C-alpha cells in the first residue's frame, strides 16, 4: 500500500525517476536508484538499497525479456505491483538484488514510503544548514543576501533586514536554530 504524498512530492518522485533513468528503458538499476534517492534527499546505505531491490526489483530488460506492451505509462498510483522474477541465464536461480531494476511504480512506492517517514524537523534543520553556511548557529543578514542571490531573488536589503528583525526575538542580529524551527513548524 502506497503512503499518501502531496502532488508536489509525487511530481518530484517522477522527475527523479525520469532524470536518472539514463538509458530511458523505464527501469532504473542499482546506481540510478541510489542517485535518484539522493536527489530526493535520501542517502541510504548499500544494504538498504539492496533490500529494496530484492523486495521490488525485476530483472533488467533484455531481448528475451522485453517490456510489457502497453500504451498507458505505468504508474504506482494506478498499477498493480509486479514481483521479482528469475535469472534469465538460469531460470531456477534468482538474480542477485544488485542486478535487479526498478520500474516507476516500484520506485514511487519506495520513495513515497521514505518521504512519509521523514521527520519534518530534520527537513527544517537541513534547510537551516543551507542558510547558515558557516555554521554560526544563526542566519544573519549576510546569509540571507547570499541565499537570495543564489536563488536569483532580487530582494532589497530593507526587506532582508525586516525578515531578520521580525524573527530575531533576542535582538542578536540573526535568527537562531530554535527560532527558525519555530517559524517553520
């Protein structure tokens, strides 16, 4: 059963899949899976990646194993799950998980589960770290200027100063980690 994710998250999952399905065979292999998850903010250990592949993986496409003929694109949000099948070289022996590939529906299921289990506080702290590049423990006017510049936001200094002043409850010239978490939660 697939966990609920927002439309925006669903879009992000689909984009990660198609971006890293480098050979455009509608399957991602071990390495493509690892980088697609990383793009979604998950850095899973090899053992976990292999575990997902052994649960959801299917053999790679070969001339003897063509993709299912269907005019509709496959989608977890609609399609039934297919299970791992056997080694094309030796039908009685399953393929090792590292050789299996994932279809979009399987990737959607795994990614949605990971996203739904994510702690929102961890996400907020990761965002804080992007602002607080020098690890000062607070976001200063300099940090806001840099981020606004990187994002191509043409914000005036007065606007940035106003943001800091609004949330700098202790008057220390920046927004601390706890204040930032408070703003975001």
